[in-house]
């Protein structure tokens, strides 16, 4: 699966997490994300960074896959990270990737 922002390729190695357990695990105990990797949590909003040993950027999308919030440089072991409004998708990205996203941008993954 690949991630596109306004039809521009952003990540070539995308993992979609849509089960309860895959969303709960997320990046826990994972190696550092490479520049071309990201994780998408479907039907999710709040996240945690427990047992995540890397800093990441996060982008939140609504059900139409439009950017509704983003946070950069989230530190490990943060117990709760929330968007400004409830989201449908959460994209966990390597550091400095969230700067590419602007509120309202259209995101696609296929």
C-alpha cells in the first residue's frame, strides 16, 4: 500500500491497522520508521506512545481522508495524544513528514 498527498507519493511502505489488536500495538516495540514507511490506524482518534522508542509525527484525517490535525515530534512514552477533533484515520509518520501536510489536504492510500 502507498500513501499519497494531493496525488504526490509520500510513503511507499504503508501498513494499515484496522483490527483492535493491530491498532493497540501500533508502533510498540517496533524498529524506527524509515523515511518511506508509515502506519495508518483506521477508525481511530486518540493514540498512545507507550513502549514506542522513537519520536514520530502524527496526522489525523476525517472519514473523507482530509487532514483535520497534525502534531510533530511526539516523544516516546507519552500516555495520550489527542487531535483537536475526533478523527477516523491516524497516520503515524517518521519525523519531519507532517510538515508536508496542511489542514484540509486530501490524502489517499492504495
